[in-house]
C-alpha cells in the first residue's frame, strides 16, 4: 500500500486550523522550520514518524486521526467526523444530509455491483 502523504498533510492542516494556530506556531512547538511544516501539509515532504507524533501532540489529535485515510480499519474515525458534521446542523440540514448520504450509499453500492460484474 502506498502512503498518501497529501491526505496526511491535509488532515494536519485541518486539525491546525480547527485549533486556530499557524504553521509557524506548530513548527516552533515541535522544533521544525515553518517551510518544513508547509511541505508536510502539502504532502511535498514525507513526514517522519517522530514528526507526525509531535504534530499530533501539538494539535491535541490522535495519530490515527491523521492517518485514517491510509488505514483500512478507520471506520470509527470517519463516524466521528460524520457526528462532528451534524453537530452544528439544524433539523432541516440534518434531514438534507441524511437524504444525501442515503442516495450516495445506494449509488455507491450500485456502482460497486457493476464493477464486480465486470471483474468476473
């Protein structure tokens, strides 16, 4: 399996923005250059495990949250993200999003069935 460093960087960026801190602040906290932090967030640099752990600690997120796009067994992380999406929605928005997800699920499963037929 190929590691998706862009996805990791995107999750780092999202966590940093949610925390309300700059790249420079995180870089200072974990003793890397702001340029290196920028390269990690854009996926131009392969983040090392020690740096990833330091970033997770600085942003108060778990490493599995940052890696969930690369880990097969990450259902719990995505379920939490869905819960977070719904947390500030009014009743109309919740209903709309649920209908959208139902439609997407049906379309996804139909597409999956079609792909499976062609692979046989």
